[in-house]
C-alpha cells in the first residue's frame, strides 16, 4: 500500500504537467462588410477541429482562444454573406481582420393577398346560375317564362307547398337565400301565388 502512493502521486503530477503544456494562443480581430466596411454584429467564428467558437460583439470584434501547434481551420460566417475559411498556424497571439463579401442575392419576392371584400365574395358554398337557354325551356304562363320556377329545377331546391313561391334551398328557409339580378340584390322575390 505504501508503494502505491508514490506511483499515484507521480501519475497525478505527470497528467498535470501534460495538461499545462498545451499552450493556447488567441485569435482576434474584427469582421466587416466587404462592400461598405460596416461591422458585422453577431457573426460566427468557428474552429471545427478543437470544437471552439465565438460570435462578434456590438463592435464586430471577436476573440477566440485556440491550441498552438498544428494548423487550425477557422470559419467566418454571417447570414446573407459568403462564408470564408482560413487555415492558420498559430505560434503567437494573432489578429485577423476579415471582410465578408455579400452572398447570393435572391430575386425580389412579391407577396400578394386578396382584399377583405374579395375574400367575402369568394366564400360562397355553391352558386347556381341560370342560363338563357335553360330559361327558354320552361313552359310560359301569361307570356313570360318564370325564372324562379326555373330555379326549382336545380338540384337541392325543392318546390315548396302549393301556392308558395319561396325557395327552400337544401332544407333552409325561404328568407335564407340571396337573389341577385345584374349584381343588384332582389328583395321580396315572391310572386302572386306563384303565377307571375
């Protein structure tokens, strides 16, 4: 047991020495827009190999500690700009100012919506229209063809009781129908006992 303690102590000191031997250097600088020189706030700087990254502050400045020695790939990116990647060999603290070029510009996108009134007009469940040809096929009484009687030949519109001129569309009441003639609302479209 006494011989184990020196080995454990020696192993502990060896690990501490190897961990402290890994030297790091700081990569810092600013990220700007390549066209106008404006600083880029919140741009991403990432080194995939050590798995370290940072973002720029409100002045476009960044500071990223990286291990010394082998080459390190560092990616600089920002939304709307072309990303850039640099291969660096750090032997001391290094300042690298990067100007990103603008990315691919999309064509103009036009968003179009219908007005509220057009949406109201297009919310009809169903529309039944009567053609002139259909109206001429109906028997004539007193010299005129009866348009409302023509509607009763359409599906879902039964003829009402005898002497009634109301239209009962799909089980609704006679006052639940909108009758429009040349884009004008027709009120009280009932006839005299269904004759005229």
